[in-house]
């Protein structure tokens, strides 16, 4: 639809604490998004009605905006696509556009409304399903949404958003954009981490804020570029090491073993694999982790070698056999 059929705000949260304030600090204690190795990006919707786009884009060339809440409420800040146009004309390099998927509405119908709003994909855009309500295993909701979007928009980059524990408990983990407020980055693989819902952002004020580890060009590489996109899962898997019994995480290094253990446990919890569910994320690839990994490999029909090669990493991240 062209305009909202509701005229009141629709609240959305993956997890909120009314007294929570941002604790994420960049090198030197600053809050600028242009420091080497990190990109910050705000999440903007109708709850931030007075945004100074030029001031924001001087701070960060990456942003996420909401297009719709379900099938019957186009976000008022979408303004018929004007906000999208202004950001592109202002030089945004990564523009995430998302839809909040409402549990009580037909998922395919919601996805079709989202596609109607998007129209033709543009370079630099990344499309996201925000799934944070509903009961039971919600993997089918994500699958339906992505199938409908791809059938309408073609091979575009798609991502999922949810709270860390909601995703774990409802068959969505790991998600591409994970909400977990505080100082500790979640161990589950992700592209973006939403670390605060009250971060002071130039041109916006206090709002949700996320972090990407890398440069703006590296983040933009995940967005639509006018050709079929390589999935971020494949890009991630290609960068992960093969782990085996005896490997251990060390302070000051990437915590690969912790992440492996967290994924093994999530797969075990969801699929009722007791050996995998018993794995503790302690950073030490010992007998317990080896046993849990073997159970996961057997469940997915992979070679039971206790080594995290590309196929095993892919199954752990995607939650299904590659």
C-alpha cells in the first residue's frame, strides 16, 4: 500500500532494558564511526522522525532503515521511499532495509508488500527480515519470507534479525544481525551486532546502534551490487579455520573455538542431541567438544572426523546440511 493504514507507532524490540545505555567503546573512547577496523550504523524508523541525513552521513556511510511493519503498516519514516532516495543521493554505501515480520499475519503476504515497497533493488542495499515474535520453531517463517523475496526481487542479499536468545530458542540461530545489548559481543557468527538501543548518534539522537568489524567497503561488499550476490555465509566460511581437538583460544585473538562450541550447543539444543547440548563454550577444544561435534556431523550426514572443515562450518552456521 502507498500509505499506512494505522496512525500510531508500533513498538518493536528484540530486547530492551529501560535503564540500559551504550557500553560499547571504540579505540581511545571515541564514538566516531570512521575509526579503522569498525563501522557503526544506526537503525532508523518512524521513532526517529527528525533525522539530519547530511549530519548522519558525515558520521557513517552505513545505516539501516525500516520499510514496513507487517503487511499493513508502511513505516512513516519511509515516506514513500523518499528517505531511501535521500540516503542514496547523500552517498550512503551500505543501506540495510528491513521489515518487521508480524506473527499473526501471513508471512508471504508481508514479504510481497515489502517487495512492492522496494521495487527495483539498488546498489548498496541489503534486505532484512526482523523476526522477534511468534511461538515454536520459526525457521519456516524465515524460509517463506526469503523464498517470496527472491521470487519477486531476484538474487538479492538477504539477512535475518533477532535477539540472541529468541533466535536460539526459536530455530533462527545464527542470525545475520544479532541483538544483544551490553559490552560482550555474542559468540554466535553474525554480520552485524546491535549492541545498544540508546546510543548517541549525530543527526539522529539516541537510537539503536550496531557494529560491523571491518571497513565500510568490506561491509558494502555484502550489499546488492547489480549482480547475484555471494551469500555472507559462504564468505564467512571461507575465512574460518579448520579446528580440531587440541585447539584452544588465547586472549587477544579471535575466539574461534568459543564460537564453534556455541554453535554446536545451539544445534544440539534445537535438535535434541544430548552430546552436542553438553558442550560448554570454554575455548578449549577437548573431548567434550569433539564428542558433540561428531554428533552434529552425524546428524547432518557429514564425514564424522571431528574437524570443522568448510562443510561442517556451513552446516553449523546455516542450521542445515549444506
